């Protein structure tokens, strides 16, 4: 098992808490909706697990749901609280015309592309719905992480972002393709995964 040295960069990556649109099964993408009470409670549980971690920096996307999630996590943290920094590279995939639609509505609006996205994602073409290709979203997300790791050589970093870009990132570090994605099996709202960065690579 790989030995983790104390001075290595440690990334605590969290998906934002459950939102009203999550409950309604609406595509949010780069639109936003408020956290639900259930979402807030889940984030508070994650905050409790992280309360003793001294964060050297906190990064979120530009979406209100990630900013709110980060604030909840920091609220009960026992250490000095760094300033939140919003960076656009951490934003969710842009889903074009689908944003604001429910899952059932996108099947009515563009049945073939909706089928591709949920059941045959290798044939999904985002340009058909005016959206961002998954591989481009992954590239953007990795550029955001690159900005972060260039600033911080060690310490603990809190990153609050989104489900789909996170799934793409998980695939990336496991050497899987960007289109090896199942939207129905994303990391849960408010959940945290810990990664390390060393010698130009991310690992758990």
C-alpha cells in the first residue's frame, strides 16, 4: 500500500448538498436551485466528520449550491477558516437546452439524445442539445484542479463541486474513458471523497 506522507497535498472533494431541483429530477447544469432541508442536514453530517481538519484553502464552483455547501462545512470547523474562492473550471457540465428540464421532459424534447445520455452515453452528442461535450467538461475540470495544485504544494484543500464532473474525474484517475458514465450512479449529494496529489498524479 502506498505510504502517504504528512506533507503531501490532500484534497477533500465534496459534491454539493441536495437541492430542490435534485428532488424534482431536473437538470441543473450551470443553473442553480437552493439546498433542501435534507440536503443541509446531510452536509452538516459531513461537516461534523471534517470539523477537525485544518483547511488551507477552500474552492467552489460559481454555483450557489456549492458555495452554500462550503459555508456549512466551514461553519462548525474548529480551525481558522480560509476565504472561499470560486473558480469557473469547477462548474458543472453545461447541459444546454436541457437545463431546467425534468428527466421526463428531456425524453419528450430530444428522445434519441436523452436515450443516448442515460443508456448509451458513448453515442451521446452534446452539440445536438447545445451543451458541453463530456470530454470538454472533464478537461475544464482538470484545468481547475491544475490551478489549485500549482498554488498548494501541501496541506488540506476543500473543494466543493458537482456530480457529473466528479464522476468524469473519478473515471479519469481510474484510467477510464470520459464517456464511461452513468448519470444514475453519481456520488451522493453532500458526500466527500479524499484524494492525494503527488508527482503530477491524483490518487485515493
